[in-house]
C-alpha cells in the first residue's frame, strides 16, 4: 500500500493516482484547473490588495488603481502559472512567444475586469468590492481556457 499525497489533484501526471471512472486526460485537466485556481487566487489577492489599498488609502481613481494591481498580478501570474499551474503541459522552448501570448491574454483579462470595475463601481456606484465576484468567478474561467489552449500549449 503506497502513501497518499496531501493533494492528489495537484499531480502533473507523472505519479497520478488511478481513477477507475475518470480518464487520465480528464484527471490531468482537473489537476491543472486546481493548480490554476490556487495560483489565480494568489495573483487575484495581489491585484485586489493593491487596488483596494490604492483606492482606500491613497484615494486613487478605481480604474487606475486596478491597472496598478493588474501589473502586480500579471507578473505574479506569469511566473506561477508557467512554473506550477501548467507544468508538464506543452513545450517551454518558445519563451518569447509565450510571454507575448501571456501578455495578450492578460490584457483580455484586464479589459474584462476593468469593465466589471467601471460598470459596478463607477457607473452603478456600488461599493469598491462589488466587482470581486465577477473578477474571481467569471474572468478566471475564460483566462484558464485561453492560457491552456494558446499560451502554455
């Protein structure tokens, strides 16, 4: 009887557990999604921390503060996603192409999240935390798919 690792879904396939009714490809995808979610939460906390601090403490415009937070989150996300979320997925030989594609996907994410901030905070005058559910729930699913299919292919 082998030892169990604490988070079996985090495997990259090398020592993946057997799942009788789940195909290996689905287990790999699920592992990536779980790793992506954990890493994405870290990047989101960086973004939200900078955004919230700059709006509340420095009195910045919400969209300008979101831009500063995005830069911090994108930097964190590129390294963490490349090293951990998508480890074992795709090649790592075209670094320049991957950075360029990651930047484009990050800009899509930024634009969508900026829309949430503008719509909810600036336009509807809701609290500064009101975009968080969309930022943490809707945008990441689109960005995961784009990263998996195009950036870390």
